[in-house]
């Protein structure tokens, strides 16, 4: 394939042919595919390639790292002391995004809030929707670091754009008065236009401790909780459970200890 032809295919956004033209021609020639059927096959392959590229682009924009997460299929539903599994499973049908409605996952640390949120964002991306996962301190640090009014306006539009925005871990750190105002602006821009999902370990009545000097907490919560699914999860830390399990697994048995001590005695006798 000549460079000019490759460039033309790229400009026409015929990505599949641009990368696989020689192979495609060889297959079509060998199978003696008629011209009309060949065009139909080109359309099918290009549409498939466009869907693949679009999904990959949305996955990058979602900030969900699928190499460092736990799939919802591996979620231990029996570990939390209280969890509304049917309600959460219904969320994965993604109807709340189309309404649009908000979701709040509330509970102590390491009971599965973030795992559920990441999986919902991932499912939304695979369904063809724009979705983004961001930790609260990263979001607010990003917004607070912008000085220009125009740049801030554009950055708020960036976060307001996705059909689903998940803001993770509100409540683990305290934020400034300006951070509270910026979050209020973002929630207001998304209000009744797109779905916002929040994970938090702090009851709403105590959100004044997260944004101690902000005067907009009540107004922000009114917008966030209007047409919202609030899901409480109760239980002990799953991370501590896994740590204890690992500690127990790595602890040598009595028989193993005896063998290790005997080995050490043999080595000492060799030295001395």
C-alpha cells in the first residue's frame, strides 16, 4: 500500500482498511467476493472498528483503571452486614442515567462503595455512555488550582459533560470554603441534566465538617438528593479482613516451625 493511499484512508477515517488493506484484499480476492458484498464487508468492519475505538476513548476518559480494580462479579455480597443488593443490581441496568437520577453510596471505609461505583462507571462506558470516575480530593484540587475565570468555566464544563460522574470518597478529608463553593457549582450545572454518583463515609447532617466554612451545603444537598437513590452499606472493613486472612495464611504452622528450627540447628552445627 502506498503512503498516499494510506494517508487518504486515514483522512477518510477508514481505520480498519488503513491498518489491514493488504490482508483484506487478499481475503476478498481469494474468496472471490462480489463488489457489492465487498463494500458491505468494508462497512461492517469499519463500523466495528469505530465502535471499538469509541469505547477505548471513553474508557480512557473515564479514568477507571481496569487493571487495578475488582469486578462486580467477584464482589463478596455476604461480607457487609447490611447492603441492598437488589437495589444495587437494578442500578446496573443504568436506567437512572437516562432519567437522570443521582446515586449516593454511604457507609464506612472498605465496605465496597468504590468497587460498586467503579463498576457502574465501567458498565456505563461499555453501554456507549460518557462516564467519569474521579476522587473528590483530585477533583477539588484540580478546580481550586485554576485562577482564570474562563479556564474555570471550561473545566467545570468538562466535569459537567459526562452522562455519569462519580465523585469518590467525599468525607475522608476536609476541604476549604472555596472547594465547597466549586463543588456546589458543579452539582448545580449537572442538576437534572446528568447523573451524579457520590460515595461518602459521612452522614449528610455532618457534611458541614467536610466543608467547615462553606455556606452552600444545604443548597448543594438539596440538588444532590432530589431524585436520588441513597444506599446505606454497613459492615467491617474488607481490607482488614483480607489483611488478617493473609497474615494467617503466611503464619507458619507448628510443624513448619519445628522443621525450620531443626534446619537452623543443622546450619549452626556446620558453622561452628
